[in-house]
C-alpha cells in the first residue's frame, strides 16, 4: 500500500510539473495575470 501511494504521489507531481511547463511555454501566465488584474479592478470599481 505504501508503494502505491508513493507511485501515485510521484505521478501527480510529474503531471503537475509537465502542465506548469506547458503553461509557461504557451504564455498562460500572462493571460491568467491579465484576467486576474481585470477582475480585481472590477471588484474595487476602477475597471
């Protein structure tokens, strides 16, 4: 049982790292940040 948990944990970690790298390569960070800024500006009544 302990080996299964370790394997699943490593698989999830590997998937997360791969998806982060893909997001960075696709400029996902800029899109997320621009949307987050617009949402925050709308919340405080500026945007």
